[in-house]
C-alpha cells in the first residue's frame, strides 16, 4: 500500500483533481480489455506534462512503488493490469496534437491522442497515417506505440513501428530523454526509438511522439470474395501477392464469424460459404482499377463462388465497419470473449485455420477465426463463460495448442496484441531462453529497480489469468 504521505506528494505534483483514490474509481483501472484478469492499483495519477511524469516516476522509483503506464486500456494481453498494485499512470490528459508538419510530412503528438481522431485531423489536410488497430476509435497513440499495434492496413503499409520516427521519454529515475526526430535517416547510435516501440511500458514512459505521414491515397475500391473452401481463400491470397499486387487490406473471416457479423450488421452475406475475403486497394485511380480487375480474375480462377465490388464509398465503408465490428458481434454470444492473435506465413494460412477448427472440436470450445489474411495474422476468438472453470481450463489448453501450432508452422505467438501478462509463458518458445535473458538485461539497464509495469513481458514469474489482487 502507498501511505497517505506519499499520496499527498502525488497530489502536490499533479493537483488533487488528478489523483484518484476512491474504490469505485480504482475499480475502473483494475482491468483492461483482457478477459478474466483483474488487479487493483493503490492510486491512479493523471499527469498533464512531461515534467509531472518525471516527478511522479522519481518519487515512485525512490520508494520502490510500481508504475503502470496506461492509455485507454484496450489492450488484450493484460498489459495494463496493476498486478503488484502501485500507481496507474493514466496518460490520457496528454492528448494534444502539437504539430502537423506538411513540409516534412510528420506530426508531433502527445501519447493521449485518440488514434481515430488523429486520422481525421491529418486526413483533413490531405495526409495519411496508416496504422489502424481495431480499437482506433478508443485507443490512444501512446498505447498503440507501447504495443506496436497493427491493423487492417498492415499488409501494404506496415504497422505502428514503421511510422514512429522520434520519441520523448522518461526513465524511472525521472530523467527526460529524446531519441530520433524528423530525420527519416538517422543511424547515430543504437536505435532506441525502435526498442521503445512495443516495449509495453516496461522500459520508459513515452511522453511525446513524432510520427511519419504519407499523402492521402487518391482513391480506393473494395471487393468481397466468397469461397467454399479455406484452401481456395488462402490460395487467392498467395496468388494475389505473387502477382505483385499488394492490397491495402486483405481480411479473412471464417464461416462462423461471417454469420455472426451478418446478424450484427445486416449485410446480407451468404451463409453457405466457408470463408470470405474482404479486399481493399487504394492509390492512383488507374492503378487501383487495374489491380482490382486482376484480383477478380485471380479469385475466379482459384474457385471463388462469388466476387462482389462495393458500388459506392458508403457501401465500402459499411463493409469495413462491419469487419471492425467482428469482436463486438462475437461478444454477444457468450458472457466472456477471449480474442487472441497468432501469425503464420501466408503460405500456411489454410493449415492454421484448419488446425484451429480441429483444436476447437478437440476441446469442445467455440472458436471463430478472422484476421489479416494478407500478413498471416489470425484472431482465433473463443466465446466462453469465465464462471465455468472446467470450460475455461479447456479454453486454456486449446490456445496453448493453437500457439504451439503457429510456432510449428514458422509463425509466432502474437502479431499485434503483445505479450503483456497472458503470453509470458509462451515467449521463451518463440525467442529462446537466451533471448529472454537478453531482454531481462535490457529491462534492468532501463529500470534497475523494476518499477515499470512489473509482472509483464519478461518478468521472472508467470501469473495466469485470474483475479490476482483485491484492494
């Protein structure tokens, strides 16, 4: 517990309005979007400046108090759960867009800027920030950077790490540092910018970000491709890429997901097909038309039973919105929804989906699969009930086998959700014990007292999904 004297010092730093101590307020910060994981902080602090972040961290470091940086809490790996209590550092007050530099095609923002709002701001200027995680209407840029979030446009445009070119950050001892900047080329020393992106709040607290922007694409077209077999869908993906066509978006939905999404969004999707590909291409008009025509030819030659093109921008937007609503649609089926991610090479996509189906039948659990077919990133999603301990045990076994299968196919345990707390026990299978030891050494160099987001990523002790700490 943090004693009253230290709480008063926190109040002195950020002001009484920005220190939350009431049990109802603390309850909000005892969980994130990860199911079945909950632990209460001792206090929530909402800094409004880098200087305040530095003062809070110095105080916490001097007294060995855990600090958990947090944005909107949309992450899905238990990354912002305060498993050892301490201070939740809510960064959402730092939500200013400081600059959109149209000469250098960069933007400088605070970590609390909501991703979807940032998209609107830069697109109003004819510019484009491609990373588009499914939670973008709620999630913050700082949280996206901490997790290295991906999204539906990852195939063509890459993920968050590809657009972060500079950071201001604070070490646990309160030291304020900068790395990178507006220079697209900069190899002066180790690439600390890339190291901090995806570090999940375990190394430093990011207080300002410089992001790369692109010109807004001239036009876009959207296709829906329906297949009677998973193999056909996977082959269409492979052949499209091998034809040197890189769509902006290439999404996959299995039959079960399609049906639930259609019930939710009323799109009139067919119910008797095995899979749907949702493909969007953007760019110059002539190139988009040419690419779309070629994709249609490939799809039909590889057995697609139907190919439909969105007739209007509104219809296209409706399709994309429905795909983004897949999790919301699935979450209506059972009390608890566990959304995971595993990535395999594109050529192993059909094998992975078929394995997920077999595994769900083996353990008698309900799993629907959708995801980013173009980059092999799948989201097997289990609808369950956390109150049913026997079923939850089978769910855990099923996901263990799913991750093992992904690794055996040359894939990885997470493509965009991060390790957090829930995937720590799988990390050594991906990076080896030597990799874990090196990461732990890096953690110790940045955070020798281990106060930043303890119990996550490379912590020495794994905590399973459970309620781990009450107030």
